[in-house]
C-alpha cells in the first residue's frame, strides 16, 4: 500500500492526516497511540503496538516455555 500523509499545523505543533484505509490497516482511530521506531536501514516503522511491550512479552513467553514445570507447581 502506498499512501500520502499530509502534515498540517495544529496550534504550535504539526499534525498528520491519515487516509481511512491506512487507519483501518493499523486498526487505530482517533485518540489511539502510534509508535515510531527507526529501522536498521535508516527508515521508520509505524505501528499500533508498543515495541518495548512487545519485547517484554517475548521474553516472558520464552521464560514460560523454558520453566513450564516450575510455573505449574507454583500455580498450585
């Protein structure tokens, strides 16, 4: 998908106008938060998921897989 994002002045800040197709693709709407991260090739990545939370969840899932038996005992 190729989309054009228009920047507009909002008070002393700058806002962006996203096409509704892009909002639907990101599954976001007014009031939601978008996260921007830099990619290794110098570009940017725009996502509705917090990359820091994503990394923490991946670490937690790894621990849960490795220590499944210990967690089962603790849950009793």
